């Protein structure tokens, strides 16, 4: 990661918006951040860390602590950090805005968190936004460092960069694992441990299965189970022999029982067939007599048919007279209705004619009045024209306006204009009144005309209706006279209807009686034929039943040990014999089945037990091997160094080798850092603890025995070595920049010069190195500087010095 630009506002002591452009220092600069103590130098490092992780270096302060105390409510606290990483440019932005909520009457906060990447066209593309955590996780995924790890290897706050030097093996392992991506050794250790755990579980399952088999078979070991299988085999063979004999006896009893049942059933069917034959003979005799009686009634049915025909003809004759009587009655009702309607229409015609005559008279009167009024209006118009000619000056004067020239004399003043004629005004008023009357008369005349036409239409409608009714009445009267002549001397309509109804009822009864007699004859004949057929069928069935009986009786008597003189075999005795044999065979079959199942289960258990003992031996061997490998990889040895710690130890050796180049130079060849060989005490893991080789005494020393200045040089050398090693390993993290916060004040002049030489050499290797210090000697050596100063209002300001 290489810093490019930093912007902050209302952040720490920087109240006003402050921008720092690191690109002005060059490609890989060595620069100094200097200023008075407490002026805000470390805040610059906090701003970079805060933009990435929403927390200051060392995870010490959050928003509340970083917001400027001098900021007003409306001032926005923000940090924006642009940097280059792996050939691309990125920007992380965070802000906090406080505002007053009228709804809750309290001060609320609004946070913004965003991160971007610049595309090939030079535009910022949003990577993530929203709450603080997703943007922080984006920084951790990109840089491969948490906030704590970033503070240990990139931004080294005042006093915190010693933590890497003095950290325990476990703490160093967490950091180095991230820097060198050695998770695969951790995964290997977990896989082996999981494999050993699986083998332990499988071994337990195998032992449980073996014990389950022994408990199920009620034996103590494999030989006893084998002996049990031999005994069960002999028992199953003996039961099989007994079962075969019992099944033969059962088969013989089944044959006797089946033949006895068939013979008994055949005997019973033969007896039933004989009874059915006797019943069929009696039925045939009865139906024959019934049929003869029904045939004797057929002549009476013919008489009923002839009588029904005669009655039908009489009813038809009476029906014609009934139809004529109904028609005459309908004509009479129509004639009465038409006479009444004709009388009403004649009355309506008289009224319509009177209305028409009155409307005609009113219309003629209105026409005369309208003509007279038109003549009056014409006369008034002529008189008004004569009056206007006599008083023309008054007409001109009516159009004059002060200031406008007169059309006659041209004067713009009109002191004595002519006055209009009184007679003319009266005539005009009379003309207006007559014009209004003329309009009313025209409207009234139109209404009279509409009424006259309506009366004419009503009169014409009445005349047409009278003509239609007169014509239809004449036709109906003539038709009524004709029908009356035809029916002269006939009975009334009600009497005709009663006569026709009685004749039809008598004809229907005769027809019904004829149908019943003929149906009875047909049914009796059908029953006689069916009884004859049933008699033949019963006789045939009886013969078949006798034949079947003799056949089954011969089959039964052919069975061994059965009585030969019985006509109907006793199937109950045969069933009892069969049931006894069946029960004995069932008991033996159940015993043989149990013996066979017990033998199969014992043989299956024998196979399972042999397999379990064989698998248990293999699992025990595999488990011992896996356990030893798991203990070795997990560090459960005398040295207590897990495989990952061992691999990280090798990498730590590389870091120490590179860091000792600086440490030896900085300490004048006296000190070298090395890994401690002393095993860790208790349950603590070892392998990454550090010690110091002191050339003055030729012995190892604990790191914490160094003085303050020596600890600073040691931690600085370790940081340089770590940076070189991470860059040389193509790992998951790139360390292109290093920021050091104080520590140089504890060095003498000679050691300070040596440290500066090491920093310059680190810069030439392609690193950006920033140093925070107020040491005067550094200000004269490092020309590129960020000078932090105080403004009159007490807030901080940064000035960039490049030479």
C-alpha cells in the first residue's frame, strides 16, 4: 500500500478541511512529519487508519473521540484516503454528520461509509457502501490485514511497534499467518486431527458393534459363538426331518377331507335338484290351467274394443257441435266489445272535431291580429323616418364628443348641441312596444297552429278506428248469424261439453278393460312357457347332479381307510383329522423356522464378529499412526511447536536474517535477534519467541532486558526485516509503505546517524517511509517534511515542504 492523498475535516485537532498530497514527495519518498508535541502529527496516521478501518491506530479511538472538540453542530467530520495497491488506485471515505431532530428534540448522527476503485478511464467506481462494517471488511480483504495488524507492520504508532518484538508465539503466529498465507498448514493440522478423531469414533463404533453382537448371541467370545452355530445346525436338521413326515401325513388327510367335502356337497346338490324338479312339475301344471282360463276371456276383450270404437265415433260427432258452440260464444263476446269500442270512438271523434273547430277559430283570430300589428309597425317606421329627417341635427348631436371634431362644422367644441325630438322618442318607444308584441303574437300563433294540426290528427285517427271497427263488426255479425242457423235446435255449450267428456271416459274404460284382458292372456301364456322350460331345466339338472354324486362318491371310496358303505361321507370327521395333522405340522414348521432363523442369525453374527475383529485390528493400527502424526503437527511434543508454528518459524528466521542486517549495523555489531530454543512452559505454544544474542557476553538474553533505545532499534530492525521478507515472498500482503511514530529521541547522535542510513537504504529498495518525530537533527537531515503547526484558533494545520 502506497499513500497518495489524504483529506480530513473536523477530525482530531484539524477543524478546517486539510489536504495532504503525498505524490509531491516523489515515487518512493522518505519524509518527516514534524511539529510541536501535541500538535496533531499522530492524527495524520490515525486518519489513514480510520479511513480504512473506522478506528484509529491500535484500535484505541472511534468517532466520538476523533471528532474535533471545536466543531459546530453543522460541521461534518470526514476522512478521505487515496492510495495505490498492486497497480490500482483506491479511495476510502468516511464521514459523521450531527443534526438536530425536531421530532425527538435531540441531536442525531448520520454516518457515511464508502470505498472506490479507479477504472482504466480514470473514473471512480463504487466498491462498497452502507454501514461501517462492510467497508471495513473490504479493506481487510484487499490489504489482508486487520486494524491491529495494520498498526503493527504498516503504521507503527508511538510505543505500539514494540508489540511485534515482544509478542508471544501465539500472537506472532496470528500476524505472520496473515502476512504469509500459511493457512494451508493450519488446515493440514486440522485435517489430520479430524482424521484421528474420526478413527477414534470408528474404533469406538467397532467395539460397540462387537459387544452388541456378543450380547445379542449371549456368548463371551468368537469360539463360543462358533460352537453355538454347530449346535443350531444339528437341531435344524432334526426338525426338518420330522417336519417332512408330518407334512406327508397332512397331505394325505387333506386328500381325504377334500374328496369327502366334494362327495357330501354332490349328495346335497342331488337332493336339492330332486326337490327343485318336483316343484317345477307343480308349477308347470298351475301355469297351464291359468293360461287356459285367460284364453277363455279373449272374446270379451273383442266386445270391449267394438264398444270403445262406437263410443269414440259418438264423441267425435258431439265434438264438432261443441267446437261450433265455442266459436259462436267467442264471436258474441267480440261483437259486444267492438260495439262498445265503436261507441267510444264516435264520442272521441265528436270531441276531436269540436277541438279542431275551436283551434281553427283561434288561429284565424290570431292571424288577423298579427296582420293588423304588422300594418301598425309599418306606419310607425314611416313616421319615424319623417321625424328623423325633420330633426337630423339632433341625430348628429347625439354622436358628438368633447375634443372630437364635428362632422358638419369641424369644431372640437360643442356648446349648444341640438336636442332630440320628443315626438320621435315617443314614436320609437311605441315601435319598440309593438315589436315586442309582434314577437309574442308570432310565438302564440305558432302554438295555435300546432294545436290545430294535433286536433286534425286526432280526428283522423278516430275516423280510421271507426271504419275498422264498423267493418269487423259487420263481418262478425254475419258469421254469427250463419253459425246460429247451423246450430238451430242444439243444446247449450255446457251440456255439449258434459256429453263429450262422458263419451270419451266410457271409451277409455272399454279400451283399458280390453288391454287388461289381452295382457293377462299374454302373461299367462308366458308364465306357462317359462314353467315348461324350468321343468325341462330342473330335470336336466337333477340328472347331472346324480352323475356328479356317483363320481365323487367313487373318488372318496378310493381314499385309504374310509368307510365303503355310506351314502353321504361325514366331512366333519375328515376335517378333524386334517386339523390335527395340520396343527402338528404347524408346530414342527414353527420350531424348524425358529431353528433356521436362529441358525441364520448366529451365522450372520459370526460373520459380523469376524469382520469387526479384523476391522478393529486395522483401525487400531491406523489410529495409532494418525494420533502420533496429529500430536506431532499439533505441537503436543516436548518442544510444543505445531507444524504451522514450525513453518512460521522458518519464515521468522528469514525475517530475523534480514532484520539482523539492520540491527547489527544499528547496534555496532553487538546484537543479533534469534529464535529462542527454550521450550515453552505449561500449555503455551512455542517456536516463535525471540531472544537477543549479545556479542559482548557471548550469551543469549531476553528481549525485554534491552534498554529503551536498544528496544527501539531492535523493533525498528524487525519492522525493516518484516517489510523486506513480505515483499520477497509472493504472499497475500504487500508492504509498500512504513510509518514510524517517535522513538528516535532515545538515540544518541551516532546511533541516530546509523538509523538514518538504514532508513535511506530501505527507501531505495522501493518503500515509502514516513517518520513522526520532533528531533531537531532529523529535521536537518530529512528535507521532505509535513510541518504541523497551530492556527490562531488553536486548531492544527499542515504545510508540505519538498526541499
